[in-house]
C-alpha cells in the first residue's frame, strides 16, 4: 500500500523526533516541554575517544584496511587486547579538568570489535584477554563526574560475515550466503543493547556511506531510538549526513566558513569533530605533530563563534593510558576555560559577519564577548556596525577595570590595556544597553582607492582535513601551515568605481619558489610562485599581476597549487592598488 503524502510527512517527522502539531487543548495552558537539545547547545566542548583493537597496531583506526590485515591475523590482536592501564575514574577526572561538557567514545568502530559486553557477538571485549566491560565502568565514572556520555557506533563492519560489501583486497573471504538484512538485524540489536544497558546521552553514528537510508533502516532506527529514549540525541550520520536530518550536523576536521544551516536557511545545530594530532583518530605510535593548546583554544572559539560545538578527539594507548601530549593539551585548555568559560559555555554565535582584527565574538543575551587573538598595533579594536549603545567594556579576567570606548564612523572603538594579554585569546566583555543590533559591514576601498584584504577578514574554506590556520606572529596575523591544496582563504569585497588594480601578495617565506599559487578574482586567475622574505615571521610584499574590475561585489581566493613544505607561504594579506592612468 502506498503511503499518502501527508502520512509520509508525519512518518518523516517521527523519524526525526519531531511530533506533528497537536490540536489546541481546551484546558489550562500546560508548561512548555524542555528543549531536549538545549544542554548540547550550551555545552560547546566535548571529548571524542577513538579506542579499540586497532590501538594495539598503533597506526590509527583504519589500520586493518590501510595495512590490508587478513581477518585471522587481526583476530590475534582482538584476542590479546588487554588494556590493564584503563582507569575510568582517571579518564573522567581528566575530562572534568579539561572543561569538556560531554564525552563520546567508540563502542564499535569499522573493524567490528565491541568494547562493551554484547550478547550478540563473541567479537567483543569480554572475549579478549582483558575480559571485562569497558563502557559500564566508564558510564559510572562519567556519571559521578557529572559528564554526559555518548557512544559512537559504526554501521560499517569489516568483521561480520553478513556485512557487504567486502573490502576489495579480501580475496579469501567469500560473499556466498552473506545477507545484509541479517547484518542489520544484528546492528539493530547492538544499538538497542547500548541504550538499554548504558543509557547514553548521544548516539553518534558513522560508516553509513556504503548503503542507502532504506537499506540500513535509518528512519526505522531513528524512530525506534526516540521511542526508547526521547531525550537521546542522534547525529546526522545515521541518515548519510543529508541536510536537515538528525539532531546535529558533523563536519569532520574542518570548520565551515559560515557555520551550518538547514535547507531552509535557518541555523543548524552542528558539531565539528577534530583531531588533536595530524594523522588519524586512533592511537598512532609514530605521530609527531600535534596542535598546540593555543591552536586548540582558538579552534574552540572559532567554532563556538559560528554556532557550533567542538568534539576534540584523543586516541588512548593500547594499555588504556592517555598519552602525555593529549593530557597536557587538555589540561591547558581546561585552565583557559576555568577563567574564560563564561565566554564559551551557553553562548550563541557572533552577531558580526567578520571583525576587522584577528578575533571572534560570542554572545550571551545583551553581552558580547570579544576574543582578541591578534593584538592590534594601535591597541584598539573596532566593532563594526554595532548600533546598540555600550554600557561598559572590561577584560573578563584580571582586575576588571573598565576599558575606554567611543563611537566612530566605523563603529564602536575600544582601547585595550598595554598588558594582561592572554597568549591564546584575551576576552573583552562588552555590556550593551539592549539586544545587539549590527549593520552589515562589507570590505571596500579606502580613501586612496586601495583595497586591503588581510587574512583575518577571509573565510577559510576547506574540504575534509583542514590544516591551514591563522596565527599571530608578534606583529601580524598570517595564514600558515598550508599542507592541503584544498585549503584556501576567500574574501568578498565591493568596488564603487571601475578600474585596473595591481594585485600584491604579502607573505613570509624562507624558501623562495617552493610553492606555486594563484590569485583568483571572480573568474580570472593570476599565477605566481613564492619568493623569499627576510624570515618566516616578517612578511614581504610581491607583485602578482593586474586585473580590471567593474563596479560591484567580487570574490577573491588564494590557492596554493603545489606545496613543497608547509612554510612556503605564510600569507598576511592581498592588496588591490589602483593603477594610476
């Protein structure tokens, strides 16, 4: 029987946890039901933990696929998995000290091994050398610490005999008799088991891209889970990350330049999952590159200023201990949040599209929190287009003395103190007379016709695996660490007069000619190669070419087309200088 369109719409709403509108009640008004998403919306900072059999190999979580390890050989790792150093109370204490407000751990990754006591498989922690449940004790420890715990669950399963497709290199594993429907019966049972045994706050699905929503029963599973636990949050990957499905979106290892929106344009709740190290999510014994605590704090600010949460990942060692590099950075983040958490937790996205300095804004009611990450040379910050009157401006930390401010044609100008700078971010609290009202601010030409495009005014675009980031090098902010040709800064600006402009690139590079790049303005491209500057920290200006621009809006991008090293181009700005006739 075909479902009528209206009925189909209701079923979709139910699958997403959204009830159809109820008829008005003739009785007394009822109290409004609490928003099941509010705690997550306020949390802002979560800890992701990738941990399992693959940790023993020490080549991150895709080790079996990357190294093409036969199932029988991988079974040896599973049999001998024995994390005797696992201490759930210590994990919970570290999470508390780090200031995270929820934790998500891999209950089963793509390798199919469950780190919990599952009644539906022998391929679990109970049949490993360790022989004890992981998730039960961890749930107890997190609950004592007051930290909600969620579970990652992979729909993809490289171990189960009924999961299809097989890996292309598995020539010795026949597909004869395999039944994906039977596998989904198994997966549904394990998912129900996770909810009934451990009562998670979040189910975080992954590995969904090999099958359609219908094949992997996405709508039925979503409906089932919300009937089992109406408060349960479910990410978008149960539904193949399709826009509008699930409680929150999940960009991976990159920050969407303007946040995440629903198909109708409304803001979307989202969470960026991010690795603390550069290579992989699970433990990698050969890892040598880690984000600094300053970078991670700034990444948290960046994400929160765009309305998202940061889910920061660690990969514990095979014995269950959390390596020193991860623990140290978490503690440094926690120390910063202990004094600056007011500007992060429970805030909403910035009211400014961009700020004319290296900084970000978060909001709480009629209070703006301005996170200053690059100290302006003149000691002043400008809040462009802010029309609401300011009552007071002060540092969030320190003696709390008021900062002087005034209104100008540019907006509200605040004078910063000479000292008391935080190396990660200094927070200025701006109390307003009422709700913030901000007029749009666009980049345009100065009085001399010159258009300056510093990197802190750019939207940093990327695909999965963003490496480039903004950093403040003593005197100036630069975009550095370009290791991925898919990372690029993008500016939108306007010209009120037509004309020919000389394009100048200002960057630092000690290895001239080590990177090829292009400046793309609308549909025109200017190609160039980097030249040497005095040092990596003192940029120089180099001509790129000329371009004729009509009146109106324009889009400019800088793309590195080939990279020999990650410091070949630390970009400070692009300038468009009118050519005098």
